[in-house]
C-alpha cells in the first residue's frame, strides 16, 4: 500500500453485494465483492472520498454475459468474468487504477 504523507488510512469494510446490485463506492469501503446474473452492464459509481483511499473490487460470480465497469482516470475498467478484479486508489481528485487481476481489462 502506498503511503501518502499527511493521510491516515483506516481499515476498510468488505461489502458483499447482492447479484446485479447498483454500486456506489463509500468512504469506508476496503473491498467490494460483486456478482452478475444478467446481461446488463452495471456501472460502479466512483464517488470522491479521501486521498489515499484504496479499494479492491472483485467479480465473484458471473452467470450471464453482464459486466461491471469502473470509470477511473484515463479509461474504464471492465469486469466481465468470474475472478476478475482491480485495485483503485483515490489521489484526492480522481480515482486511479493501481492493479488489474484475473484478466480484467482497461481501455
């Protein structure tokens, strides 16, 4: 985890959301566990929080052709297969992509 001077990161909550849930990042999120069972594209609302805030997002199950998308600085992360995920970090003005896992894409 990156250390940002003057920021005291706090432990984040792990949220396991219902299948196809609408998602808005919260100030206390540390991890979001998502599931998709329909063919729709579901955007994750990326609200500004505090500088240094990092969130791990993972698509746990996918039983259709749907996906979740996250708009971050410079592009969009797409999670469209079980096991895909990403780590995003808020730098005080925008969400930045820190890592992709499991075949997630960024364009």
